[in-house]
């Protein structure tokens, strides 16, 4: 008969698929509510970059949707007043100027606040799923999230990852995937253990700000936390 520790182990192991399932259900619900994953991604892009205007090619690149889907969703969002069209001027190689259409969030949209609360709620931005997303990059010693993931505008970065021999190309792929889902470019820092300890020793401003400002540790093997505590 399993003891209490083994039962606890089964429970903890069972949390990962439960968390992933919950996030998938949430994303599906939002997609149905707002007309599909493409629309959710595009709406987040405009909500989190309210002062910026985007051409079709930029929306396609940032949201990772097809051009056909992009045009369809932008037309729908423009028709309902969520975004507004404007024209930006580009200068060609020979000095010729050309006006091209772009779109920007319409801050006069009557339900903007309610939609922002729903789509940009930090608790919906995959925080619980992040360690699984980065599982293939190598052995992570410390992973800290702040910024967009905890709703803090004072943070210097959104993600800090510390580990040795991490796969930078896979990290970039994961980051790009997150950016397309969240709708915002992420500020992130990746350090190996030696450089992280050196920066702690030198009281590096960036690392100190990350640790001093509000943040959450998603992965912590204890070694670096002990090192940090000795330096304080």
C-alpha cells in the first residue's frame, strides 16, 4: 500500500498534464469567444502595442498567422471599431514616396477596457506552462519571470534564464512562439552560471534590478539562490 510520500509524488506528477490541459481549454475558450486563435493573437498584438501601427506584413510576422487570415481578421476588427486604418509613408530606393495602409488600436472602442482585462490578464499568459515550454533547451538552474507575466511595468525583463550549455536556437524559437501568442515582444536574458555569479559579485545593475524588483521564480535548483543570499 503506497505511503503518504508516494501518494504526494503521484499528485505532483499529475499536476503537469493538468496545468497544460487547463491552459489548452482556456485558449480554446478564448478562441471560440473571439472567433479563432488568429483573432486572439492579433487582438493581443494591438492591445499590448496600443501606440503602434502595423502593416499587414508586420501583423503576419508578429502574430504568426497566414496573410489571408490576417486580412480577414483585420477587416472584421476594423468593421467593429476595434482598430482603425491609417496610412504610413515609405520612401523607395529612388526617393519616391509611397503610402501604404496600416492599422492601430482605436482607443475609443467602447469595450476596450473589458477586452483588455480578459485577453491581457497576466494569469492567462501561460505563466504556469513556461517551464514546460523551455524543457528542451537544457538544464535550467534558475528561471525568473517578471514584467508582462506578473503585470509589472517596472520590470527590466520578462524572463531571466540561467543554466549551462543551453541551446540558444531553441530558446529563440520558444520566445518567438510566446511572442506570437502574447502579442508583445518579450525582453529576456539568458546567462550561464559563471556569468550570473560574476554579475552578482559585481553588483551588476541589470541583475540586481531583476532580483530586487517584483518577480517570481519558476525554476530554482537552490544553488544560485544560496549564492545570492550570501551576497546580500
